[in-house]
C-alpha cells in the first residue's frame, strides 16, 4: 500500500502522531483512513495535483497545453536569467510620442515589468528556482522604487507586477509579502478615493468614464483579488458596475468610440475591463455578463466589436477624433492612428474573452497572434 502511494506523482505524507492526546486509532479507523487516503491520492494523480507551487486560486497550471506554453516561455527567458532590474520611480507614457522626454526609458521599464511577470509564470509552470529568483528580484526592486502617480495610462502596465506578486507571494519572505501587499493596497485605495471623489463631485465625463476609468478599475480589482482584500474588492465591484453603465451603451458601443472614432480605443477600453472580470472570476464572481442592469455588459460590448474583427465591417481610424493628440500621433507616423483598423490588434482582447465565451478562441487564433502567457498558463 505505501509503495503504491509513494509511486504517485504527488506524495502524501501521513503522520499518526497528530491524533489528539490520549486518542488511539482502532484497526477499523486506521483502515478507513488508509482507504480515504488512497481515494484522495488517486484523485490527485488523475490531474488535480501538481508538484508546482500553488497561487491561491490566481493560477493553476494543469493541462499539457499550458505546460508546453510554460516550456516555451522558459526557453525564451533562459538567456535573461541573470538580468538585473533597473526600476524607475515613475513612468512617462501618456501624452508623449516616441523619443520625447522619458518615453523611451519608460518603455524599457514596461519591458522589465513584463519580464518579471513572465518569469513568475515560467516558475509557476515548473521551470525552476532560477525563474523564481529572476521574478522576485525584479518585484522587490520595483516595489521599493516606484512611487504611484495615479496616472492610469502610465500605470496600467503594472498589471504585470500584480500578476507577479500573486504568483510569487506564497514563497516570498513574510516581511516582503506583507510590505508589498500593503504597498499595493495603499495604491489601489488611493485610486478608489480618486474615483469616489469624482463621483461625489458629479464628474462623469472624460477620463472618469472612458478608457482611463477602465484602467483604474482593472488595477484596483486585480490588487484586491491578489491581496485578498474584501473591502477593496467590494469597492472595485461597485466601481465596475457604475462604469459599465456609464461607458457601455445598450447596443454594446463604448464611449471611447464616440470620443475617438477609433476601434483602437474600443479595444483599449474593453481589454482592461476583461482583465478585471478575469480577476473577479478568481473570486467566484461573474462580471462578464451577470449582475449588471439595463442590459449593458462586457459580453455585449465584445459582441459589438466582433463584425470589425471578422471583416464583415471595416473602419477608418480617428477620422473624427475629438482629441488633438490623436492627430499628432498620426502625423508622427504611428501606424495605428490612421488608416483601416487592423483586427489583429484585438487579439489579446479575444483571447481573454474566450475565457468567458469559448467560441471566441477560434477568432483569437485566426488573428495570428500568440495566446498571452497569462491566459495560456492560467486560463480556466
């Protein structure tokens, strides 16, 4: 019997000395215990167990496809295992063209954040300690250096840091885990105060109802889920529902389409909301379709965009945008800011949407863009 148990991929350790003082197991009780243990071991062996570290519901790498994705990710990162972080105190992206100010330095900072998350994912998929060391080295350095600005377009890229924290936190030293968790919670609560303040002032226009708000809500929701903060998650839920009502019309069209005359910004608006919904689902809640009012939902917004992805409809981008910076970017030669919308730019959105509606997976695959690492490895 013990030989059978030890042969399983996930060893189970028994300790008969953990019975309460003065209690002894009868032979009948012992046999019942062993029988139950065998059933549990068989269940785990049939695909419900892994020798990889667990991540508190954030990510469970269980399928062969995900394992293959993890191997590819580890292979890509192998030459970078000795990389050293160069954290920045803030990022400068919103309102800057390439080569202006600290834009290019900030882009390099974003790449560091992506490297951190990808290394954490590779470790979660079983790539080994070196990948944990890489991810945690970058996480600790950035958490000690970066000063939140509450500029959501600059800070939206920190979703990768939140992913990394959630993936690594069970293995972090208690002091580091508590310190980073508190830093993230303070950051998210500052966003909540900003959004609630705008609502109290009756400010429901511009950046308080378009894609800027989507990025704020994404960060707050992800941090709430990653830190298991109930009150913060409740605030995120309220803000999400209010934003859907203000941002998504009954036909599924989002406010950004009206303001920017661009599907580029429809994608930029919906993708962070889908990420928020994915984080909410890790806590057992459906923000994709259920629990909303007046028929407005992410599901309808994703469906509204679909004809432009399949080619049934086309759209000339930014022709009637109300934002002068869009013209500046077009004049600077940035390809996404003029001409026909390119459906492949929505690949990431439909990969995430496929987590809620599997029919979209075929759409995402047809866009010839690789599955995002987090979805490939942690998709449910």
